[in-house]
């Protein structure tokens, strides 16, 4: 047993240039074919022969001189050429098959004919066939239909594939049939196998990715099977019309007869294989795996049998998407149930974060993780086994600049993010789901390192050889004896169902958030309409109440004047009380009317000199409150700026705030300061958190050395008709001034707040945006 730190697909190949040469070696330009057939290339314009395989003489008795540069009818009868032309025209993009007969000097040869077109030439491949009776053909067809019928009854993927290799074994009589499945690193694992007694088995073993170079994988992906009946047979060269003209090699990508690369021949012979048939399994237009049929001795196989195996391979490919193993099916169902519960919980929850995090096991079970980190607006919460918080924050910061997709996953995190080498025991695997990159809503799931032992079919490093000069080169692996490697810093890979669950969770969250946004928008619309209706009602009611109120007030005063001599003292006091009540009610209605008007009219925004506004307000207050204002020391710290606002409403704001400052004081000489602070100067003032987080703007303030406000009243003072003192204390009032002020500030998209120390003074601050 040997040890490696990690099960890479090609643990022995570290030189990228060497790997690239290996992967892209042009096997399709070899200029060679297998000897059991003849290849003819013709000019697509006039169908003259441009190239032909050298064995045409041995196979058909035709000399190269008599066919190269000559019309194709020097080889095939004209009527059969016409048939081929029609055949090619009907399916220009693929390889088509037909059967032909060729008269030679000594006999009539029956041929399988395969024809396709490259970018430059038309390729005709002829393969002599033995006579096959109708009964045998029918038997092969029935065997295929029966195989498909049996396979259609099987739902479990493992059983399905195992049955499939059994069917192919019966159809081909090859010694050894295997199904390889490729992983994300393109390494293959044998997941189904049928082997005759005495044949080495590889079930469960891995084959490194370099065993099949990238270009060969792409050729397999075209869906054309590869058949080599005798790996000991000597390849036959393709002869060009003129070898000196620099004509590029013929493209044999889709040639049925393309020779087997010598490296591939040696590789298989090292496995004691001398004939093979390989059929590609394609899922979602990607090479999912291979069906590999091996025989220890050369073995011919009729075209109809190969065609049946190819059809069965296509059926298996089509069914792959519908088949899952029972264990996988149970896992998928379990994950689906967790996701359903999760989504329902989030949809009903008022607290999105709590819905994500509680219960914690649900978040982990959703994708089969042992730890998770939930990042909402940059705030990270850890669940289960995770790296330390500072490491997770660093990982998130790295992901912001390196991961652009909504879902990223790896089971070898330190390969993408080297800093993860510090905590493989908790986070060798990472699945990162970005719900919103703008708001930094992320979920990170972690999986720990899982020690594993991988059994390879031979030492995967045997691809390399080093010569006497130290030069490294690729070579076929010589041994396929079981070879094991231990694994480090690697978690269990994330399964597709788990990745799908994460994406479904993201889609559900986005859908729920959008629905809630729609609901909130509808609620706001209804609320706005309701507020408008209430404001209209308040305006109408206030206006209509004024007239009867004035009548009550006037008649009460009239009664006091005309009938005070006939009324007793009690009657006079009651009429005086009635007058005071009508005055108070008039003041309340005026306040209500003013408040309702704020919701009825549009703002008249214009550049407004606040210095002039404040000076005018002070003049008005001095005129109306000459006693108190005369004693007050009202200071304007510096000239107030000109800003865009509604000048009338801003005058109301300063009137209310200055009136309050003058009213709520016990000082013989109240001191009031009016000023503003630029964003750079605002460190000297207390600003609420919700205001500090908004865009910086100028903050205005009105400070006094009055009675101050207790902390518990700071929020209540903006409520309508909320008074903190006896009704007639500090000059009385309706208790609506600050409510109106707040309403005006908010209509300017601004904020107002109060800083106050009880007994020392009050500072009202506001900002407009």
C-alpha cells in the first residue's frame, strides 16, 4: 500500500505541459486503420479517390495505381455509388450504414459499408461480412428487445446497470463486461461487472483520468462505439493520392476502422485484453461513463451485434436520468421532506433569521453538513462544527472576490482556498449559497475531512517513466493489481440532490421575500389610502365643528355681559368655565385642522434661507410673547444655510420648537441656541443609531436650559395631544405642536429626535434628506 495526501484523478502527473500533450495527442490523425476493413476517401465534388488504405489490394485485388485519383466506380459499381450518395445526402451529419456486394475476379464479397463526410472528404469504410441467416438476425433482434423489456422493469440504478452488463455479455460473449462511471475529476470507477471465471475483476476499483485522454473522451462523446477485434493485428496505412503535396492527415474522428493507438494497445494487453468493444454512456450531453467489453483473445463481432449493443447503450443512456439507487432515492426523499418543512417554516415566520437557524439540525440536514454559517447583512452566526468566526469571515471575504456564482461547492476546500488547510477537521468540504450578494445573505455549509482508502486498478502513478536523462514521459500502465491510497484533507463529495436542495432553498427564499414585499406594498397602499381618508375626514370635521363652537363661545360671552347681574355666582362661574372650554376646544380643533392639512397638501420645495426664516419667527414670537421673549437670550450660533424645503412648514417647525424652549423653563433669563452641524462636526452630538446609519446630512438643533425631559418621555413627546404636565402648567397648550413638527420633518424625508437631561435642558435635533 502506498500513501498519497489526496486522491487526485492523476496523482502521478504534475507537469501541465506533459499532461496537455497526453490529453490532446491526435489519435484521430494517425493515418492508420485496423486491417479487418478497407477505407476509401473521395473528393466530395467528383467522387474521385483521394486516399485509400493499403490493404485494398489484398482485400479486393485492386492496385493502388488503379484506384488513387480514379473515380470511385473503379472500385464500386455505379449503382451502388448512387445509393451511397443518396444515403449520405439523407444523413449528412452522421455515420450511416448499408450493405453492398462487390464482384472481384474470384468471388462476390458482401460488405458492411459505413459512410460519413469530413470537412474535406467523404469517407467510405468497407468491412467484409460473412453471410448471416435471417433466423440468426431475428434471434439477435429478439434478444435486444427482451433485454430492453427486462431493463425497463428495473428502477434501482445499481441493479439496472448490473443487469445491463449481463445482457451485453449474452449479446457479445465477451469475457469481461464493465461499466465505468466518471467522477468530477474524470477518474473512473467500475460500478457494474460481469467476468468469466479466471478473469481479473475490477468491481469497485478506480481508474485514473489519464487512462483515457481528454481528446479520446471527446471522441467517445460523439456516441460512436469503438471496436477492436484483434489488438495484435498490424495497422494498415492510408495512402494519399500525392504524398508530397502536404495534404493534412485524414480526420478519422468518426471512422469505424480507426486504428488503436499503440499506447492503448499496450495498456489493454497489460490487462490481458486482446479485443474490445467500448460504448459511450451519455447523460445530459456529457460523457457519464463507458460500457467496456473485453476479451482475452481476438474476437470478431457482427455489425448487427455491435449495432444492438450500441442501441442498448443509447437506451441505457436515456434511462440514466430516470434511475437512481434505492439508497440515493431514500436520501433524495429525505432531503425533499426537509426542504418542504424548511420552506413552510420560512414562509410563516416573522423572523427570517430565526426561521433559518431554528432548529439548527434542520439547516445541517438539508444538505448533509456538520457545520454551517449564516451571514445576513454581514452578521455571521455559526451552527454546529465550523472554523472559528474570524476564519469564516475571512472565507466570506475571499468568496466575495473569487466566487461569482450563486452556488459554489468543493470537497477539497484547501485546493481553492489555501487558508482552509488550517482547519481540515471541520471544513474540508464547503458548499456556499449566495441568496443575495447585494445584501450579503449567504449560507455556508461545512463538511469535515473523512479519511478514505481508495483502491485503484494498479498504481495510478505508473503513467510516468523517467529515462536516463531524467526526462519524464507518459507510458501505458503495466500492472492492474489492486493498489490503495489513503486520503487526506478531503470531505465526502456533495451529491447532486444536496446541491439541488440548496438551489431550491434559495429560490424559495427569494420567492417568499418577493411575496412578502408584494404584501407589504399592498398594505402600505391600503394604509396610505386609509390615512388620506382619515385626514380628509379630520379636515372636514374640524372645519364643520368650528362654526357651532364659535356660536357657543359668543353666546356664553353674551350671557355673561347681559345677564351677569341676574345670575348668581355659581351661574357666572359655570358660564366662565364654558367660555374657557370653548377656547380650549377651538385650540384643539385648530391643531387637528393643521395636522390634517399636512396630509392634504403637497410640499412646496424651493431653496429657502433658514436664517431669514428663523429671524422672522423670533420677531413674531417677540410680538406675541413680549414678556418671555424679551427676557430670553436667543442665539444663532452661525448663519443658517439655504436648503431645499417648504418655507412655510419649516417656519412652523422653528415656531413650535422655539415656543417650547421659551415655554418650558424656570429660568429668569432662558438661553436658547439655534445652530447646525455639518457631517464632519457631528461627533459632538448624540445621534440615534437609525439616523447615524443613513446618509450623512446637516443636522439642525435648538438647545435650551429649560426644565428638561425625563428619559422615559423622550418618545412620548411626539404623540398627538400628549402632555407631560398639568393642563394649565407652563402656559397650557394642545399638546400637538411636536406631533405637527415631527410630521413636517418626516414629510421632508427627515428625522427628528430629542436629547435632554432632566433639570438641565433640552436639545431638539432634526435633519432633512
